[in-house]
């Protein structure tokens, strides 16, 4: 999972159909009274970014609310239920980290012993670099190995000396996975089943595909998709649901299954979140990494958290142990993390979600987008420029970045509001006339309105400003051939 740039680069548009079901409140543990206003607001937040479906569990003082909405995929009428299985993506890492710490409690692994001393040779590494011999389990769990997130074909190479900086790495987790598999003589899923799934009663969780997922998954059961999940991977292959994962969060928060000192170690600051070779942002001052989990401090207190991103599958959780409060949700749409700040504010009171700002996902200013969208709905998109000016004059804190406006335009496209999208893209270009990405976006909108001439003009402008935009060049060639 790669950390994205300051705003999402435009992706080829795909038609999306969305059908929302009523929310259901079902038994997870003792249940809080249903808040119909909260349920309606959650639906509104999700619809605003065109999510086809989602699963969410909010827990406070051991009482849980469970919300299911939408369908298992675009164009499919099958509704999401509490039994629906989602890809946990990088939330897989947290479960694996917990299992490793249980092994540590039994002295089966030393967090500070070089991993190569357990397994000898690891073919995926550059064998000529002696620095790999320094990597330990503690470095993997706190993302200080020096390994990239995922390496290109060929031997993995270090970006920096181990234990000298933070850089998120799936490669590191796979290395640790191979190590514990060698130590225990068990597969990842066998280990997770014994150390996590069975003790915590996570009956719908697996790092490998199982037959029962065929009928309850959020992503169908074609041969290609099943194959995609047949390779157990500690960094991303966990298949689960919000019910199971909430049980896991409650265990981590309370320290269940871990020695007190180990529990404290897991949630202690191991490294600051100043990502290697990334531009410093304010959120860095509020983010650290523990052992397998992210840590955040804001006006509501200390929390541990993590996000998941397997392309279209997004996941997020945050847990405030001192407040006995947690929230986890799963979605299957690439804008799935856009809703996190508003969802957290809805269930946990308004606050600064530094975690989302740190991973730079979603809108930079979600409430500004919300306010702008509301005014557009009242006054019309013909007044888009004037409304933007009015909101800026009324509120000094109002801000719409280039990326926020561009993403808003694509959400309008997903809702088949093509002319409205054209208005937003044109306004954004007037603000940032040298952004090739925006001409690309406008060109796509013109394709959908059937105006090939203007689509060609804007794809040409995009390629002129950014000759490396292969997608725009391909679309331009295609449209010109159709003339």
C-alpha cells in the first residue's frame, strides 16, 4: 500500500451504480440504543462520496452499534450484512503483530535478535548488503527496517540503514512472517488461528480464502479473485468483517492475551511518524508508531489506529483505550477513506483526525467540500464561482484545494452528473491553469457529455503540460482516430 501524493491523481472514470439499504442494528455485544439520526447521517456521509456499501461497528464501554449499508458491489442487489466478508488490507498487519507479541511473551522470538539468525538466508534480499543482518522484529513492527513498502522485481534493497528512520513497509512484515513460520513450523493462518482467531472468537477471519467466503464476500467469488487471496500475506491478505475486528480491537485495548508489560510496549511510542523522504506536514507532530499499530494524540486523548488500502478496498479503525471507545469500518470503493473524519466526528464527537491527515487520504477540507456542495444544491452549478467566493468571504477558514475540487468533480461523474462535473472542473482550471491533471479531468467529463471536440482540446492541453501522462495521450489518440 503506497502513500499517495497531496491529492489523488485522476483515474480512468468507471460508471458506478449505488443502492443503499436500510441500516441494521444487530447484536455484537451489549447493544446501545439505536440512534436513527446517526444512522441517517452515516448514510448521507457515505452517499456524498458514492460508496456502494460499508460495514461499521462502534463500541463504547463494551456496548456496540453495528451498521450495514449498501450492496456487496456496484450493480449487485445483494445487501451488505454483518456477515459480509471484506478485505482488511493493511489492518492485517495489526493482527499479525499481536500474534508475534504473544510468541514474544512465550519467549519463542526475541524482538531484538536479528531475524536472519533465525532463518539463515532470505533470498528476497540483496545478499551483498550486510545491513540486512541487523533487521529485528522490533524494527519490522515499528517500520524502521529501511525496506520499501514493496520492492520492484529483483532483490529488495534498503532505502536507509535499519533502525534509523520511519518508512512504512509491507516487505518488512513478510520477512517477519517468514521468520515466525520457520520458528513455529506453522503457516501464517495456522498461527493466527491459534493465537488470535480462536482465543478472541473471530470466527469469520482468515488470511487465506475459505469456501464459506464464496457466498458472503463483498467481492464475488470468481476464480481470479479467489486466487488473489490464496497466498497468505501478513501485510494485506486478512479477510474478515467489522464484527470480528471489533473483538480484536477490544482485546488490544484491554491487553487481553498479552502480558501487561508487552501490552504497554505495543502501545508505546517506538518511532515518530516523520516518514522517510516525505514532505513534513503538521500531522507528523501528532503521529507515532508503536509495535504494529499507529498512535495518535489529539484533543480527545491518546488513540491507536490503522488504515487499510487494497485498491478499491479501504478500511480504518481508531481506538481510545482510556475512553473505552473504538470504531472500525470496511468499504469497497477507492474513496472509502474520504468518510473517516466525518464518521469519527459523528460517533466520537468532533475532533482532529490526525491519522487521516497523516496518510493524506480523502479531502483536505471535508467540511468545506460539504458546505460548498450544499450551496451548489441550493443555487445551482451555474453559480459555482460566485458561491465559492461567497463562502470564502463568510468564513476565513473555508478552503477548497485543487485536489478537493478535482475529487469532488469525479464524485459528480460517478453520480452521472456530467454537466455539473464540467462546471467544477472548469472552475478549478481557472484557479490552477497550469495543472495538466485538471485538463485531463475536464476532458473525461466532455467525453461523457458527448463533446469529442472539447475532449480532444483538453486532452491535448493535458499532454502539453504533462507529456508523461500516458493515459491522456492514449485517450487523445483514440478520440482522434474516431473523428
